[in-house]
C-alpha cells in the first residue's frame, strides 16, 4: 500500500546533503550530552521527589527513579542504534519512515510536534512563575497584563521569543548557551545534595519500604485507563508502590530522545550520538537518585510538601537561603528545557517539510547560520501564543503519552530494520534484539495504561486530525511518492 511506502536509509542520508536543505555539522558528544541533561533536568528534580515519596513510595523513591531509568534505558539503546545508523534530522519520524512506512512516520511526526510544542509552552509558563516568585521575594512587584479579558503571560512570551532568536542564530551558539545554563543548574543540584547531607537523619529512612495499602482511585475521565479496562487500582507503598511511583517519576526523564533530533548536526554521529543519549540518561539518573535520598533523609516522607519539597526541607532545618539558590537552579533548568524542546521540534518539522509531507519551502536553511529559520520562527510564534494566552495545565499529560508512543514506535522499528536491512553498517547495536525492544514496548505500554482516560481521548482526537491533514495534503506532496522505488 502507498501509505506504507518507505524511504531508504541511503535516500534519507542523500537528502540531508542537499544544498539549500543541508544543516551544518558542528556538535560533539559533549554538546549532545549537555543537550540531553539540559532537557531532562528541569524542575521535576525539585518537585517530583516530594510527590512520589509522600504519596507512593516513601524513602524507597530512590528505587523508583532507578526503575524509571531502566525503562528509559531500554528505549535509549534503541534510539542510540537508530540515530547512529541513520544520522538524519527527525528522530522517531525519520526512523519510522525508514522501517514501518510513510503514514506511521507521519503519525509519529505529528505526535512529536504536539508533544514538543505543548512541552515548551508548559515549561515557559512554569519559567515565568519561577521568575515572578524570585522577583517578589526581592521586593519587586511584577504587573499583571490582560488583553481583551485574557490574562497575558508576557514573561513566558518573552523567553520563548529570545530562545527562538538563539535557535536561528546557530546550533553551536545554542549549545554554548545551553552549556552555561546546565552548568549553573547542575552546580545548584550538587550544592543542595552536599549541603543536605549535613541534615540527614537515619531515622527518616525507616521503614525504607513502607507497608503497602490500597487506594480508592480516581473516577470518570480522570481514572487511569488500566482501572477502567481491567478494574486494577494502583497500590501505594510497599513493593508495588515503588513501581507506581516509577510511573510518576518516569516523566522526569522525558527528553533524552530529543538528542536524536540533532543527528544531522553532529560531527561524528556514528560515535557521538550513542554517547550523548546514554551518557545524558546516566548522569541524570545519578542526580535524581542523589536528590531523592537527601530529601527523604532530611524530613520524614509523610511531611514532605508536594510543590517545593527540597526548599521547604531546608527552611525547616534553618537554612532558608538555600531555597533561593534552588529557585536559581529551577530557572536555569527550565530555560534549557524550553530551548531544547524547541530545537527538537524544529528539526522534526524540518525533516517532514524536506520530505514534502509539510510545505517544502519551509525547509530552506539560512545562508549564514545554516539553521531552518522559517520553521524556527513559526514554532517560536505558535509556542509564544500558547504560553501567553492558553491555560495548559490540563494538557500537560499529553506530552507524556506522546513521548511513550514515540518510544514504542522506535523500539518496534529497530527490530524491523534488523530484519529488512541486516546489511547496514551499525556502529552501535542495541543488545538482545528482539528481546530488549520487546521489553521496551511492554514497559512503555504499561506506563501509558496508567494515564487518565481524558488524556487518551485528547491524544486520539489529535491523531485523527493528523490523519485528515495527511490525506488532504501530505500524501499528494510526498517526495517519496513521486520518486522511483529504491531498495529497502
């Protein structure tokens, strides 16, 4: 069927070398690793620990972070093999196009655009909240601006537009800015961890795994899909609580897949991409586990706050100045998350436009900066509008379901490409194929089932809209559709 036509690995690489559609290869393994840390480590490290420990796992929340890291690691190894074999912009979209077919690739690209656009807008709103909090603590009143009865978050709009300019100015400049911001937030995290060690009490770790207890669960559209389908209500605390908490803290790891979108701008992609993906995930796991052990050691888990557990723990031990330091780390963390999400989205959009599934004229790169400036401006404008006017809190979970869906597609694609193109040179090979990808799919589906029914409904509506756009425009303009078939 035409909708399952594939784009060969050779053709994808050849298209990446076209003059006006060619990006500049300037990134190193260090740049990619810092990109990964930049997008993974946000405010989740300062908030999710308290939520997961207090409500689900107790002191054993550190094990929940390890479980979540293992689940992400399964998908990360699949991403690493694909990215090193097919070093072209687009990440999961490009991987799906080479293995499963054009329509599945379109669907995953459509999904990624929603995931990253909403993610960047949600984080921009959070960034503005942090800035307002810091300024007010310094005695500076931030005025509220309304437009036609709508509250206008001009701070969120401002940061999005500034970062859009940075993305247009060049990926290397973006990498340098990201390095500075990541250095600041990692320094803050390490300071918090080492300072917190002086206030840890061993009694707060007992019992390390609190006794299990059942919960009543949510109802209606807010109920998890697994509860609606199978009548299974998640258990809190105990061994099962560790895994329930892992489903919560898993979303603190979202973002390492964005590293793969920069494949086409990497100097030595066959070597550097696997290093960047795996190293960023490993570093972030160590940071998460360290912070979680400190925060539950400083304060009994039942007394942790959900909004700012670490900052409040330091206030309780008479060190309020560290709460301000944590806010600085939060602002730095959110800034890099916005930047990298917008970078990833622009590269997926770029790859889809270059293939003709979106208007091809948008995929022209700037003659000086060698960046897809038209696409970056469109993404910056849409993200600014979302962040400035629309309340996004209820849509935030769509970022999670979109990411997990992408993980499933990439895991399946690795197996397919191993079968259809065993001859391809692979500088990095995921181990235990097909068993490792199968485990990745099962783990991701398990976490998806724990998302609310309303999240699934919104996701399905967005996917149906994507189907309509594909049949009205993309299938008629696809370059693969007008190109003689090549060997798969």
